[in-house]
């Protein structure tokens, strides 16, 4: 039973384990819980191997969870996969574009999968093609696109259905600065229409600009979840951070999310080593 007050995305005690060939198990995601509210952007921040992509694959229903539940617009992603996916827009790190269709048809056909009328799908596709700087490639085959253009198209495809929940795994990797800022603007517009956004990123500036709250992950664990400013205030404070960038040269900067993560991950690593 769901209500209009329920968050569009709800992750409850998510755990993912893999069996290892040499025996034993790897726990890639460990009892992670959080919500994403309507019009909110929550960032997943952590180093390679932190569990971000595994968590995203479980949240979007590509991997079954070992334990826990995920709800998209009130629908359990494993018990009601079709209903959950109708409310979900996804851009994974993997290139999942369909080489059978050109740039525009890629978007139109994806839109019709989400039961959009053909005319509406065409209108949205044309708008997204223009917004992502793909107008001169609108009818080109997918194989002719560079890596950066393919990435733009993959993000545009996630947006064409105007989903209630948008999950993006490193969406700006490989994009030039202009394309990255254009995407930031598009995501801000999606938030205004009420989309709940889960964004995995390595870019600290991107996380601070776009995210209302940040979930810090390390070795599959959720270290903390709060606003960027509160994370800095809580774990680092406002004093200047000094770092020796090369022998005899010290760089002074205001504390930021990178300092927070280094402190929290360092403590965790120290605890495990002990």
C-alpha cells in the first residue's frame, strides 16, 4: 500500500553478495538504506570499488539483491519489475545503445516503450536532440558517433519518458565542459518537474552543484548521508586544509567533499586494518 507522500525512490537495507570462484563471498553492498524525495537529487560518492555501480544495478533491477528492498514510485523493483521500470529512467556506465536505430529513432522507440504516443515521443526526441547538441547527427547511425556523443545520447534516452525516478551512473564521464554544463541544466529542469534523481559521480564540483544530499560509500558501506555543507561542517570543519602538492610547496584550500571522504574512508580503512 503506497501513498502520495511516499518518496519516489526508497532503498531499504540493500545488500548484495557475490560468490567467489575460490570460495567464500564478497559483500559488495552492505545494508544500505536511503530515500530520494520528489524533486531531490541525491549523489553517490566514493572511489572505484566503493559499490556505487553495484548498488545502482540493484536499484534499477538489473541485479537481484541478496537482501533488502527497493521501491520505485511505490513498486518493488523485483516483485513488480514492469510497473517499476515504467517510472524509471536509467543511464548506466555501460553503453547500451541499440545499433539498429539512428540517433532520433533511438529516442522515439525508447519513448514508445514507455507507452508514449508516437507523436509525443517524436516531439520529445527532437527537443532532446537539440538540447544535447546532436542536431547535426539526428539521423546518423550509432556506430558513427564518438564516445562523447554516444554518452550524450544515452543520457537523453534516459530522459525521454520524463520518469519519476532518474538514475544516472557517471553520466558526464567523457563529456566536454560545455556538454557537462548543458546536462546540469537539463537535470535542474527535471528536478523542477518533480523527478527524483540518484546521481553517481566522481566529480566533486558536480556533486556540490547538483546534489541536495550526498551518500558517501566506501567498501559497500554507507559512511554518511547529509547535505554537502553539513558533511563538511560535521567532519572537517571550516578551517583551511593544507596539502603538500610537491616538496616545499603547500596548497591551501577551503575544505570540501573530497576532504570529507578522505577523512571518513581513512578512518574506515584504519578500523578494518586493526
